[in-house]
């Protein structure tokens, strides 16, 4: 069975993959390596290397969860191009499933989680 036809129960995201995909959704058309890292550091107070971001983006591409397109060169980047990322339909399914699982598992735990 290919991932593209996989049932929702077999779509798995690790924690870092989940965070990166959420950052891609938040950033929209501005989702590329540095902005994804900046978003994760700002929202999670966790230091992240661009190398870790790109390694995980490669894994997500291999799974068919995200795709990349190369933008136009910009003078601010010394003529280099940005690689922009977006969720693919399979990635959207995986992300929805992961978020639904988290919501179900944390339902009714507000006080218990705050007490930790």
C-alpha cells in the first residue's frame, strides 16, 4: 500500500515533523527554511538549526507530505533562490489526523496539564 492511498490511521508524524508542518501552515507562501526555523524558535522557545529543518523537510518530501518550489533570485540573498514549501493533500490529511489525536488525548486535562 502506498502512502498516498494509506488510511488515516497509518499517517504518522513525529513531534518535530508536526511542528514544521504547523509552521508551514502558519507561514503560507513565506514558508522556507529560515522562516520556518524563526517561527519554531519564536513559538516554542526551542533553538533549532536550519540543518535540522532541511533534513526534516526532506523526510516530509519523501513521505509525500510537503513539496517545494524554487523562487526567483533576490538581491537581498546575493542572487540566491529561496526554496518555498507547502503541504500536499496527503500532508494535510496527516496533519489533521495528528491534531485531532492531540485534541482527543488532551480533552479534559487542562488542570492536570497546568499542574505539571
